[in-house]
C-alpha cells in the first residue's frame, strides 16, 4: 500500500496476513546478494508500521512474532461485517477473508498452459493469493479449496496488466488433480 496509499484512504489500521517468512530474519546479517531487497522491504514495513496500527494475522509460516514496534499479532480480526483469519473455516460464512491456501488458477490460453495467482470468492468468502517469492500455490480446483465453496465461485486471476474474473468452470486442474475422481464427480 505504501505511505501514499495510507494517506489516500486514511487507513486507521492495516491487517497483514503472513510476512514473517523472510529469508533473512529481522536483526540478522544478510548475505551481500540479499541485503538491498531485504533491507528495503524491512525499511518499508518499519515506515508503514509507524504510520498506522498494524495487526499481523498469525499463520503457519510465521516462526516468531514480528519485531518490536511492528504491531500486534492476532489469530483473527473481527471487524464486522468482515472477519480476517489465516485459514478459511469450513462451513457457511459471510464476510470471511483468509489466506493460507495461496490459490493459483491453471489456464490454457492459445494452447499454452499457465498458472497465475488468484483471489477466490463466492461473494461470501474471499481467499487471498500469496505474493511472496517463497510461497507456492495450490490449484483453485483442489478439493481442499473447492470444498470451502458449496456452489459456484470465481477466480480473480492476477495478470501482468489486469485482473480477470473467471468462473471455476473455466479453470483446469493440474495433471495429478485431473485424475482424481472427486473432481470429476463433484465439479
């Protein structure tokens, strides 16, 4: 978001999911090849956390709480009508925003296969993609994700220049997932 984004929206607070899985821990010496990017990122986080209230949503990638002065840690943030948590809870929900699964959309465009980060939503729940360099991605059709959406859901696929909304029906499973009977029967 950056300083200008915080000013523009007059943010009273920011909830951040993850972010503690850096290759270089805060306070440690980085290798010369890691110093510039890692220090810039830490510097930006320090600037942002001084500007407004930060709440880090604890997750499975976070080995330790954030450094002193970087904000608070919580299992979830309930700011009705939205609830922010690391991992989506099974069952009907309204206003849930979560991460954990790092969804990716597998597509075929002009005969070429692509995997792109995506947001997933059914209008009641939103699962966020991961944007870190060290996070993988779980196919948006994987049963672990698909079971969270009892009916239709869409992928907001992040491209180079745009975000495109696609129905789950337009996505393709990974080759190993395509042979799974569950995908063929339910989806």
